């Protein structure tokens, strides 16, 4: 009874305390972060979703997901109370079919699938693509990449910590599909760093 009751309770708890204000804050932060790729920005609000989903990713889910945005979850998230929490607070359907997902959530340390497994959009409708929300250990202190492209003056250096070794290869292939491709929201705690598909990355030469 105990564990079941805990899962039940965690389904209903942990959303925003001031939904209108907090979701506006998160939405603004995400728009700013997408417009300024590579910039680390605070979301301005967090949620308390069931483990293993983090507070920042939970806040993004509460802000962006609704009954019209199918969500794909990693096996660890899918086997937790997260699907019930998402369903209760956002009405977003969980899908097993990767190309159907509008949003993809990957917990810290979770396996990051190949970006090409998700919706890439079409030449005519590039926005019909997936956005991947990837939780990582930290947004600084990792391998350094030089980022360039729209929204970046000259170039900037990013150093996310906790991305897979194959990340640059995945990203370069994704970038090559432009205007098609996926967009990334990297999350650590309640801070984000966005990488829209327009951003070019290369390993920084020290």
C-alpha cells in the first residue's frame, strides 16, 4: 500500500504553485534561450515531478505540453510515475512511436537516442519536428564546443557536461538536414541552454 500511495500522491503534486505566472516565466526563458543559442539562462521556475525527471525538465513539460503534443519518454521515465504526472497536469499523450513525438524527455544519464529517429519536419513544414529536452549534469565545465549561427554574435563557447561522446556527430548530421532537423533544450537544475537546428558546433581547439 505504501509505495502505491506514494506514486499516487506524486501524480497529483509537484506542479507550479502559481501556474500562470510560472509558465509565462518559463516560456519567456525558453524563447530567449532559443533566440540566443548557447546562452545559459534560468527558467525562473521549477517543478517537482516524480523521479527521475528533474525540476527544470518538469517545468518545461508543464509549460509546453498539452493534449496536442505527443511526448516520448525514455524507458526509465516511462516506468516511473512520470507518465501519470504528465497526463494529470498537461493531458499530453505518451507515445512509443518516436517520429510522432513533439517533445522528447531524456533524464540525466539516460541514453540519448539518435536524433534522426525523431520527427525532422519536412521542407515545407520544418516546424513539424521534435524538440528534445535533455537533462545533463551541468551546462558548464564539460567538453568545449564553439557555436556559431543565427542569434550568436560571431561565435560563443559552450561546455555542457554529461552529453554522450557521439553528441557532436549526432548534431552535425542533424545540422546537415536544415531546414529539417530537431531542436535541443539542454537542462541542468532549473537552467537551460538551447541549441536550435540552425546552430553550427565544432570542437574547440585548445
